[in-house]
C-alpha cells in the first residue's frame, strides 16, 4: 500500500528519519531496474510493518548531497534507523524480500516481529506461461509469449539478464556492428519483454517448484500456477573453489573462449583443465594467444585422442602436469591487467606462481537444477532432455537455453530455444 510509504526530500530527513523511533529509508532512482524490482516488495512490507516502522523513500538524484553524505552511491540503497542511528548493514542492488524482513525484524522486539510474521497470509496467482530464469533464453520466451497475448510471468532468483548481464562485451550477437555491452543488451531484452506485457517477479527466493503441477512458490508466500512452465535457469561454470576466483571472474578469469579469446591476440594465457572442453578451447585460443599453458591435475589429458594429438602438435600450447591452482591474484601492486596463478605440484607439494595476461577455467559447467524437483529426464551429462519444440519429459514443461541438452551454448542459441518454446506454448494454448 503506497500510502504507507512517505516520499520525502533532504530537508525533511531530520524530522522524518532521525527523529523517528524505527525508520527504513529507500534511496531510489528512475530508470533503475533493481529499484523497480524493489518497489512492490517495499510497498507490501510497508503494509505489514507500517504500524511499527516508518517507511520512507528518497529520490537519490534529486537529493544527491544527502545521499553522498550517508555513503549512498548506488540505487536502490535501503538504510535502517533506530532512534536516529543507523542499524544493521545497508541493502543494495537486487534486494530480496527476506533480506528486508530480516533487517526490519532486527528493529523490533521479538514479540512484535513474531506477531507480524503470524499475520503473513499466502497468496495465489495464475498465468498462461511462467518462465523460470530471466537470461536471454527466458527473456526471448517472455517476449514471444507476451506478444502472443499470453499472460506471462517471468521469475528470476536474481535480477534479469543472466550471464549476458555480466559479460563485458558481446561481439557475436547479430544486428550490431560494434561489440555491445552485455549489460545493455540484456537490459534492452528485459525492457522489450516488459513492454510486451510480461510481468516480472525478480530478485525473489524460489521456495519450491512443483514441475508436475506447474506451480512455483516464491518468497515463501506467493504461489503461481501456470498452464505452461518454461525452465530457463541456465548453467554455471563449475567453480574451482580457489581464492580469488570469484573476485576476478570476468576481470581476468574467463569461462568462455568463444567469447573472450579474441582479447588475447599475441598474449599469454593460462588454461585450467585437461578434459575435452579445455583442450578444444585451448586450440581455439591458440588462434589468438601467443602462448597457452594448460595446468592439469593429472599427468595426461582426458580429452579424446584426436583433440589430444592436435594439442600436442600445437607449438603455442604447453602443459604443466600434476598441478592444481591454489589462488588467483593481480600481478603487481597497481592492479595491472596481468594475472598471477599460484599452483601446487601435486607430487612434490611445492608451490610456485605463474603469470599470464589472462586465465581460462574449463572445469566443466553444471545446469542450474536447484529446486527443480520431479521426474525430469536428463541426458548423461545432467542437462535437461527436450524434443524439437523444447518439451521436457513432463507434460506442459519446456526447457530452454543452457539448461537443456545441446552442443553449443551461446546467446543466439538461447534466444532461439526461448522463441521455439514460446511459439509452441502459444499454439498449444490456442
Ligand atoms: C563469462 C561469459 C561470457 C560469455 N560471452 C558470450 C558471448 O560473448 N556471446 C555469446 O553468444 N555467449 C556468451 N556466453 C554464453 C551465454 O552467456 C549463455 O549461453 C547464455 O547466457 C545462456 O542463456 P540462458 O538464458 O540459458 O541462461 P543464463 O544467461 O545463465 O540465465 C539464467 C537465469 O536464470 C536465473 N536462475 C538460475 N537459477 C534459478 C532458479 N533456481 N530459479 C530462478 N531463476 C534462476 C539466473 O539468475 C539467470 O538470470 C558467455 C558466457 C559466460 C559465462
């Protein structure tokens, strides 16, 4: 209920926030997708907590000096105050309902928090097509389904965009002469889906997915039942679990040679892995890079014979056997572009540091199947098996994009899958 949320200006900050007992403040901006994702959650929680906590909104661009004085540098940023003092950590970006509730409860005595929790009532919604996952596959499905006048809901555990949103530059998506920012490409896909009428429920907790009932429960309370369910949750590179890997992902560590090898013309790279993908991708990278060092945990490659022979015959590729990475960092104090990889010799246990312009990790990918219960048929690598129209083994359930069984995982193949599934769903629903 928007009436319980008060929009204020900087001049009112003292009386409305600092003089209040318990206050939550949302610094928002316009043209800000994570702010749009937060707004309905903020309004709904104001309805629940509004008697005990004052809900305030401040337009960040219009109150820049105040925002900066409070350390607010991005939108949305949500701050919590108790008797004029900040309480807990600010929340930023794709803020989930559960995170907001946790911080609101921290402002309240336990019995008040428990009483509010007891008032939460589950809600139910239904739609023609529910798309789980808002990467390019899910967004393409949303565009086609919504343009076909189907009531379409797109649900994502994070903000929409998928892997494309975090890809620095995309140079192989048709229609653009110059490389495009991945973030903007996915932003335009999202806006196109919204303009077509798709309803977005993003940065939510996926509590339960019942594939056979085609029912998804989000944030513990909201059940959405769909005539057709399209799974588009993508896949994730299998993490090595090595310090620095997460920090330098996309900033020196890449998981996609097709996408990034071209940035290493006449440079040196380190490849982690020794299976089929690692060998084939190293051969591809060797079209660009001057030198490739493959670091592999075994003393032989796992790839097929033909690929191995090509790799051994390639003068640009060298091998460091029986070694594993132990840490990734930037070379030098100034944080220059070169990467350092600390490796351990698995036989002698000695460690040393390798340097290169970039690192590629090919330790395999895994489909994002978390929460997807039910007798979903998978291929032998664990990806979802589908027919030509993207039907899975469960009636009314489709799978598209990187989550499904296929040979090539790219943005173009993901949007093609989403297109096929949405058209098939539209035909079936008449
Ligand atoms: C670093 C990198 C660079 C790349 N560069 C290129 C490139 O230049 N060109 C190219 O063509 N391809 C590139 N790719 C490959 C391309 O990004 C993927 O093939 C494509 O994004 C797959 O789309 P998708 O929609 O299937 O999955 P994703 O893009 O992975 O999107 C999946 C979405 O599902 C959501 N999700 C995950 N689990 C759940 C869940 N349980 N419930 C709800 N939502 C969930 C995620 O938050 C995400 O938004 C790159 C990949 C990587 C990793």
